[in-house]
C-alpha cells in the first residue's frame, strides 16, 4: 500500500495567528472592559484642544501685523477673491452697476453650447444646452452659476499650476520622485480635513473654498500631464534632437502635441475633482448649489436637497461628457491629420461664433435674455415630488429598510464599536501592532503604534474608535458588494456593459448627492453615514475586482471547467484566489474612499470625528477640538493606508511568485 503524504498548513500560519489574536482580544476585552477608554464629552476640551484654539486665535489676531500675512497670504487671498468675484460678475451676480450679470442666461447657454459643439459634437452640444437650461427650470440658475464660476476659477488656477508642474515631472525623474509622495498625501487625505486649517489663513469664503478645491484638483492634473509627457515615444524625441531642435522646441513642437490627447483627460479629471470639492466646500461658505444642499440637509428638507442635488448631477454629467468628447475629438483629429476638412471646419467655426455673438449681445441688452423666466420654474414640482416619494418610501418601505438598517447596526456596527470603544487604549494599541506584524512588516507595525499613540495624545481616542468602527463596517459592506458585483462583471461581458456606466456615473457624482435619497429613506443616523460611504466607495472597489477577475488566465478557468468544477467552485477556488492582488487593492482603495466620507457622516448623525470637525466650523469655542479631530482623521487614515498598502504589496508578490 502506497502511503499518501498530505501537506498540512502549519499551526503558526497567518490565519491561525490572526484567529489567536482575535480570541485573545475578546478575552482581554471581557476582563478589562470599560477601563482606560479615555472618554470625552461633546463639549469637553483637553488642554491640547485649548492650546490649539489659542494658537488659532493668535493667528487670527496677527492677520494684519504678521509679515507672512501682510506680504504673502493676504495678497493671495485678495487675488483669488477678486478672480472668483470677476467670474461671478460675468455669469451669476449683478455687477458693474447693472441689475443683472454681464452675460445673461441666454448668453451662458450659447457659449456653453458653442464650446461643446466646437470641441465635441452635436450630441454633446444638445446635451449641454438642455443641461444648462435645466438649471433655470429647476429654479436654481444663480446658484448653479455660482457653482460653475467657482469651479471654473479653481480649474483654471489648478491647470495653471498643475500642467507646468506635470511637464516638469514628466521631464525630470528627480522632480517626479520628489513630488510623488506629496501628491499621494494630497489625494489620500480626506477632503474635509484641510478645510479648517485653510480658513485660518484665507478666512471663510470663496478664497479658502477655491484653495481647498485646488488642493483636491491639482494632483490629477500633475499626474496625468507627467504620464502624458513620459508616454511620448523616445524615437520621436530622438528624431527631433537629431534635427537640431532645442529642449524648448522639442517640448513645444513634439512632446506637447503628442501628449495633448492624454492632457485633455487630465483636464477632465481636474474638472470633476473640482466640481466634487466645490459642493463640499459649502461648509466654509462657498457659494452655489452646495450651500443649498447643506442647508436642506441641516433641516432634513429632502425635496430641496434633491432638487439642488439633481442640478449638481446634471452639471457633473454635462462637464464630464463635454470634456470627454473633446478628448475623443483630439484623438480623431490626430489620426486624420490636420489638412483634412480644414475649410469646412473654418466655416463651421465662423457660423457658430457669429450665432453665439448675437445671443451674447441679446443677453447683455435685454432683461428677458438676462434673467431666466421665473414662470418656467419646475423646481417646486420636483421638490414636492421628492418629498412625496420620501414620505411614501418611509411609509411603505419602512419594514425592509428598517430591517436592513437594524441588521447592519446590531449585527456589525454595534459589536465592532463595543469592542473598540470598550477596550482599554493600550489593548487596542497592542492588538493592532501585533496584527500589523502578522499582516505586514515591522515598519508598518511601528507606524501603527505611533499613530495610535498620537490618537491618545490628541485626546480623541473614544471618537477615533467610533469612527474606526464605522469605517471598518462600511469597508466590509463595500467589499461584499464589490466582490459579488465585480465577479459578475468579470465573468459576464453583458453585465459589465450595463453596470460599468452606472459605476462611472456614481464616481462622477459629488458626495453630497448620495446623502439625499439615503437620508430620506433612513433618517439621520449612523447607518445613513455608513450607507453613503458604501455608495461612494463601491464603484472603485467593484471595477478593480472586475478587472482582476477578467485578468485571470483563460486557460486556468478552462482547466477548472474541464475538471468538472461548478461555477461556484471555479469562482471560489480559481478566479478569486488568482485575482487576490486586485481584491486586496480594491479593499485598500475602498477603505480610503470610505474614510474620505467620514466628515460628511457628521452632517447626518454619524457623530465622532466627523461631528467634531463640523462643530469646529460652526462653534468658535470648539475650533481647537475640530482641528485636532481633522488631524486625528489624517492619523487614522495613515495607519489604515499603511496596513492595506503593505497587504496589497504582499498579495501582489504572492500572485507573481515573489517572496
């Protein structure tokens, strides 16, 4: 008889170690529950919070005496304020002694449609015209133009900074290595975190809102421009050099023309990032639709928030489609060559510009073309319909929605929160550090220990643990949804064609918009914030999983099928394990997106760090605590990013057979 040797997993393998850590944690939690949990009331301040508040007061008091403000920051604030005010004067606010803007609604629609037609196509031009007219029909023309003005100002300034820096990063490896970590930090830091510090320097208003938007919008402009410059074929550059071109001539006549198509994609991403942040910047008194949504959310006015949210979605779709069409047109023109259709193009441009000039003149001279007709307002019907739909959903879907909410709250959130907030701080520090050692490296474990110690020092341990519990629960839901839908999309091309546009649309919508229908269904609770975070993060995670499943070698799937494996066995034994690196990356990105929504959750009952940050904006005596809470979110994000990125690298190494 031949003996069969069966390889056994050693008892010290990673899953067993993690199980042992979890069991020890639960046991110690039972023994030390409620001890050294460092609770802090909502209005309580630690000495550190008071010192931070005093430092903020000192900055305010030195605004007109400190040379940094007198000769640098105040000039920047003045320039940005004047620039935004100028753009508003053109399209949204009465100005230059006129009771209406310089360009009325008809002129704005004409210019937007002309730009979409000249740089896109007829279909996009019609969509643009309909989208801009809908702002007036919704009764939100001035608010929409304020949002557009702030977006345009932020985008122009972001591109003025981002494109040159991107070119520099594309040409210089040293600068690219230097700027990379800075861009990583700007993109992973939750957007709300830097709102409060910016108000210290630029005050509340358009200037701080524009700077905050630029912080969020500049990274894609730099990254994509640098990528475009680096993708220019080296042979083409060498040919230009051999013909005696100087570096400046190479850049202007070779690199930039060939990189133009990709740079347009960067412009698209910059616009979408700016629009997303402009609405969120309503927290620091940014004008426009975001302020309307924020006020409606504070009063739980679902109809008004839905109406304004619909306008934001329309603006996002119009800007996205217009810039995407411009990118495709650049690609088509590049392939066809410049000479083809040049005469017809000149005729088309001349006609479009002439018609636009006539409509601009009408909007400047006549009131009917300057002010959108109030009789055409259908916003009231939209608001009433949204309120009615919300009331119907609450009355008829209460059993199912409340059941789902209770399942998540009592089945996941409360247990997570009870263990994290009920454990002594030193126990959580020990458990997280040891877990990081098992999952990652000694360096990551040290980072986690330092981050948790900083949370203790900031005096916001309890709130940080509540936020961490909500973040982990939301990430679990994101990955559950992402894996199920992602596997479906990866295995079925028809499902991918149907679902992917929905996910793309979800990514283009500003975060505030998600809160509107969710708030109407579930009210202002912790679950509302978690579900909003899931909706915000799920598209990214789902697409990453789908791409990972699709990337599994077809031969491996065919071999499993030939061996008699069922569909479930093929998924669980072959496709998901072989796409482990993509799944881990999806978890990492999903976690970052979830954490970015944590402050938004403070607006709808999530409490904890999100509420601390929001209250720091509205209550001067809590400003120090709000700034500390923003720093705590950064610390929490740094710790979670370190663990997930290390786990993603380890999964990628395992997938490629590296140690």
